[in-house]
C-alpha cells in the first residue's frame, strides 16, 4: 500500500480530469434578477448525450471512509459526473486519467467546503469521499441506455492510504 497526501483542489491541477465547480473570479459573472443575484455561469461541461442519454439531478448521502484506503475506482464511459457538497463540508476527490487504469497515476485532491467537481467522461475516480461527517451532495450525471459504469478493484499492493 502506498500513502498519498491530498493536494489542494484548483482548476489548474484538476484540469486533466474535469472541471472545478465554484464561485470564483475565473467564472463569467452575470448580474441577474435586477442586480440582486450574481450568476457564475457555465461552470462545468456536463456531457451526457451519448447513446441517447439524458442529464439527471440526484442527491447522494455519503459517509466518510474510515480508514481512508482507496481500493476501488470507477469510470463512466458515456457521460460526465459532477459532485457538489450541500452542507459546506470538505471532501476528497481521487482521480486517474481516462484510458487503461494506472494506480500510479492516481491523484487525490482536497476540495474546500464550497467547491464541487465534474469528472469528464471516461475519467477514473473513487466514489464520494466526505471528510468530516455524513454529507449530502448534489449529483448531475447520465441516465439512459448503454453500459455507463466500469469498475476496477485494486490489488492490495496498489491500495492507497490517504494521509
């Protein structure tokens, strides 16, 4: 098993895997509702149309993984998948590039309490990893025909302990 320390979640660091969803100066900001609201526009490339897919919005309630040992990764070849925390708690995002899974290529990011992620179609990632307590996430992903889930179970030698 190898140890991996989470790196801060930034748009630049996460770019190989998808989009960071956050209200930041990088986003196009549009005043709406007579100036009472700021819209942070087009924050993620939701990509779910392959083979007749459609976007679905769900809530996921996830428990922390204790100890934080990463053993299983998944990918969605037909659509992107986004996770946005709803309770202002940080979480971890573990990802590896699309293509053949390489455990040595896994990176772990620490998302701040007001950041979300959108994994690109085909990017390997771990299931939800809340840190402090059971947490709710707004999830946008694909529903529709076709096989849209591949999983890989790591051998014990490739397990990753997040420290």
